[in-house]
C-alpha cells in the first residue's frame, strides 16, 4: 500500500526513516483547522480529491495528495486510487459518500495518521487492523523481519523441536504474525505492556487464522521481569523493535506521533537504551544455545550496545550490525554463547 512504499515518503513527513539525531523529528504543529464547507450539490470523486488536496496543502498537512487519494480510495472500496476505475472516479458521489469523505478527511486535518483513519495497515504480505494509540509499524521493521526469516530458514528445527520466536513489545502483532505467515512450522510468543496493543495483536492474529500459534502476554519486560523465569526457554530467536528514542527527542515529535501514538512505545530513556538493556539482560535465560537476538535500534546505538554487552552479559556475543535501506546502521544481531565462567566448587 501507499504508506509502505511511497510513504516512506509518508514517514519523511512525520517520522522520516528515523534518521539519527533530532532534526528529523522536528515538529510542525499547527492549530487544528476547520474543514471546507460541504458542497451544495453533488460532486465527483475526482472533484473531492481536488478539494481536499488543496485544503490539505493550504493547512500544512503532510503528503496532501496521497492523504486525499488513499482516504477516498478506501471509501470507494479500493486500496489505491490507481485501482479505482476512471468511470467510478468521474461518477457523482452520493450524499452519504460525500459526507463520509468530509468526515474522514477532516480527521486528517487534526494530523491523525491515515493508517488510523482508514483503520488498516499493510505490512509485508499482511493487512493488519490499526487503531490508536497502538504504534504503527514502520518500513524499516519489514527489513527486520527479513533478517529474522533468513536466519530461521537456515535453522528450520525439527518436528520434535520446531523453531520458536519471542517478540518483546509486539504492538499490532506485525512482526510475529508476519513471521508466522512465512514459516508454517514456527511457534511464537509475545510480550506487550499495553493492553490496547495486546487486544489488537490478538484481534489481528484471529483475523489471519494464526491465533493458535501466537501467545500474547500482557507483561512489561522491566516491571514484570520477576514473573518471567520459566515462561520461556530454548527460544530460537528473540526479536524486538523496542522504544529506542532518546528522551530529549520526544518533545520534537511530529503531531501525527505525539497526539495519536503511544509515546511509551517510543521513549527509550536518556540514552534510548532502557528497554534494550533489559532485553539483553534477560535474553540468555530465554534463548537456546546459539539462539539469536534481533533488535531495531537508533543509528547511534550499535557501538553503545556492543560495549555494554561485552561488559555486562557474558553469555551474549555481538555478531554484527546491519544497515537499513537508507544506509543507516539500524539492526543489531547478537547470539547466545555458552558461558566461559568456571563452575563454582563447593569447598565444604
């Protein structure tokens, strides 16, 4: 869909591709604007597109043409405006259709993301339900899934021990569900601190027929750490797109994010590593030997993570950093190794 490809453009408008530093997060907040008056007579879809494109431009709404196109395409039962027949675009809208266009496009004036307005989101080969305040998956996270898939396809497991995946912070369920769809033998578990996100993940799993292979736990990886021993063991892969923004960047978020998405899914603390450090501390207890951790991170993080793991988690080895499609160091891969500590000898 548009936001998945063209709207990496979309996230230049309010998230960019999460480039390092605060500049990309610059906020362009404007006062909420009023909608244009409903037309006195009937108009066509093409005329509605033009009215709303111009109104979005005048009011500083990002991606004005694409915003109007995809909202109106959605109301016409399509995913893209290109897939709507020209005859339908040139036909007069009914009064009810015109009112629906005005209602949904007015939400975009408030800077609500289109994904929330049309209530769905394409992620790789899945269409997921979306609603605020659950974090919207970004294009980079599709790349994270590809990395994990490549690894798991090399290590398919066996009938007695199928591969398993643990996702920390599952949001809408995008990562786990995409992995499950691609790997029929995979079993997945997910942790999520937000009840809204837990509910949405379970709903998406049910809609996709994957509810029997994904178990979602309403747990906070930091606050509920003591409850986790015994829940997960011998996991093949731990994957996470955790909160990783530096706290100082939170005040500069675009209104599409700050007004509508769960800020706790973004704020990683002073250095962006609060949740990441906790994940890496717990990972050796969850992973099988040579099991791997895959993290999406800020481009400033890989060197910090490598040093911290070397100093604090003996059983994890930093394997490599991978770049995203824009060339930013975005993904960290770590692997569990056997501890080299000598066993303690009982002197009694």
